[in-house]
C-alpha cells in the first residue's frame, strides 16, 4: 500500500515554525483562455506564487507580528521524507480574522506571496 504525505514541516529562513495548524499552497494559473471573434486562444500568465498557514495563537504572547516577513526563504517539507518545496522572496500579505468557537484552538490565517517556487 502506498504512503501519502499527511504532515509537513515549515521552515522560515531555516528556523522551524511550530505554532501552525494548516498549510495551503496557492496554486498557479500558467495560461488563460481568451475569446477571439472566431475561436479561442491561449495566453501565458506571469506566474504568481504564494501560500498560507493557519497560525495557532499561543496563550503566552499571542500577538505575532508577521509584517517583518520580507524577501525571506521558506521551505515546506514532508515530515516522513520526500520532496520539499522552497519559496524564495517570501513577503507577508495579510492576516485573516480570528477564528475560534470556544472549544478548539484560536487561529488566524496568514497569507504570503513569493517570487519563486522550487520543487526539490
């Protein structure tokens, strides 16, 4: 039976980020279809890379400042081995609303943009 990736390690400039619940890669659209008078065509897009993490707020020092993330290198690797993804030129974009229901941990989604993405 095949094994699949279920857990990942997120590294910020070589330092492991531990207080996160989810990681989500922002997909890229390489081409867009355009409508012409008599047919359809295709144009190449400028690739845009990015990702988001659901940051779990710790009890001690819950306010995390992400605005200092600029031109960094972040790596996401499967915990059990396998290929990793490295994002270059990572810059902070936004922090989402606080999400809590009173029974689970409180999280905020933090979104980042990247200049490049390397699969290794």
